[in-house]
């Protein structure tokens, strides 16, 4: 019977454990790499979304400035709270004019227009933006460290620059777009030495990034959860299949062990196994001083049965005899088929008389049994030799030789009998 108990997980299968460990590492690393790539891809998408938003703000400001510059600046009425741009005077430009009806108009060039629009956006909690330049006349337009590095990189040909940083407790997304000198810029900036095509500054945009950081954090947490679940499910499936494989391997191993020690026809122990057990029982009996008896049984005229009724019926006879012998033994008696029609019984703890009585019971039981199939019906007899361990036995082989002689005497004496030696 194949052993059906579940094995302790992978205890005996080192190669399976090594394989599982290797596959687990490969699966874990592979899934982690996939989800890491997904994490960076989603984060990049989120960042690019905010970047495009900032770029749109900056491009709108550049377009608005260009519109203003194309007109050489625009004039607004100088009402209470509206001041003239003092930096235009430094460039030799009078920002104020008086109309025929006595009103005063003051120029709003691109720079001051940008600053005032930014103030409105800041007031409404929208994106903040301002102009920066390495040659700024207005101190408010002087660059900070990030803006200064960006302006220097624009000189080397970079298109735009962004970064995420924390301003106090709130994260912000910073973006800066270069301002290229055009012909319409020269009336104001030509005096600073700028020529058409020069980088004269940049539009710096600041967008609150709390929402972006929150989405990135959510993305990270979701990716981790998804990765853990995916790895867990895949490893569980892998271990389930491996477990089933181990169970099947153990069943096969048990089956192979069973076949290695079992006679296929009679389901008794085979010659190799029973001989090993006889040697083991001999050593134990010698060590403990307990009795040990052997019974060697042979089916009488079995060749004639095969020749007369065929080998298939002969096999049925062998199975029936084996079954009768097995039913006559104690649980700790050992029984095996050692030849064509020969069977050996090792009976630990039995004296010669007890073993002889056992052989007689088996002989009588077999003789009284009718073995039949749809075509034939016969009874068979057996002969038996019996011996017990004696002080002269220096090895198990001497007992085996003696029981074989006893069987020979039983057959020579007319068969269907038990002879002790």
C-alpha cells in the first residue's frame, strides 16, 4: 500500500527546496522590477502632467509678454494705487504721458505686467510666476539658487528645467522656461547689451505640489500592495504545485520501496528482503538470547500443476497458498517468497515445537482448501522444513542450510509433511 500521509514540507527533497528558493527569488525580483518600472512610469506621468501645466502657464506668460512688446508696451490710467515703473527711467524711458484731457497714463512694459499678473494669481491661490534674469534691474527679479543654475544651463542649450522641493511644510513644483531676446525686446533690453537670440532671463513658475505628492504617495502604496499580493499569489501557486509534486514524489518513492521488497505476484516480501530480515532477526536473537525459528515451505508437485493447467492457474495457486500462509501468521512473523514455489517464514520468539505446530497448521489449512477457476478445481499440498536457532549456529546461513535440509527430507519422505531439524 502506497503511503498516503502528507510529507513534512520538502524535508527529504533538497533539490526541490533549492529549486523553490531559486524560483522564489527569481519571481520576487522579477515582479519587483516590473512593479518598480510601473511605479516610476506612473510617477513620471504624474510629474509630466504637472510639468505640462507649468509649461502652459509659462508659455502663456511669454505669449502675453510678446503681445505687450509688439505694441512697445501698453498704457494704463494712473489712478490711486497705480505707480510708475521706476526702472524704465533708468533705461531712459519716460513711463508717463499726459492726455489732452489731462489724464496721466503710465506704461506697463512686459516685465511689470508679468509681475502684476503674478500678484493676481498669487492672491487667488493659483500658480505663481515671475521673471528672473542674471542682469536684472529690478531686485525682485534676481534669481535664487535654483533659478541661477537654470539660467546658466539655458546658456548651454537646455530647453526647460524643473524640480520638486519643499517650501516650509508644503511641497512645490518649480519650473523655469528661458526667455529669448527678440527684436521687440531691444528697446528696453538692448541697452543692457542683449542681442537677438540671447538668453536674457526666464519665466519661473511655482505650482503647489501637495496634490502631486499625495498622488505619488498613493501610487507608491498601491504599487507595494499590488506587488506583495502578486508575489504572494504567484509564490502560493508555485508552492502548491511544488507541494503536490513532493507528495507525488513521496508516493512514487514509497511505491518504489514497496516494489523493491515485494514479490509482485503474491504481494509477499521478496527473497532479498526476507533474507535481510532473517539476518537481522538472527543477530537480535543471538544478542538477546531469545528463540528464533525458520519454516521453509514448498508446494508439492507444483511443476505438474503448471504443466497440466497452465501458468495462469499456477499463479492463482501461488496466490492462494500465499494468502493462507499470511492468514496463519502472527503480526510479527515474517513471510516471503524466495523461489518459484518456495516460501520462507521467520518466527521470532518461537521454539522449534511452536514453529513445527505453525507449519502443521499451515499444511492442513492448505490441504483442505480447494483452488478453482471457471475451468479447473484442485487441492494442493505442501511440504515444510523447520529449524530453530541453536548454540552451534555461528551465522544465519547455517540455520538456512539446516531448514533447507529439513525440507528436502520432507519431500524425500513422501511430501505433505513437516520435518524438523
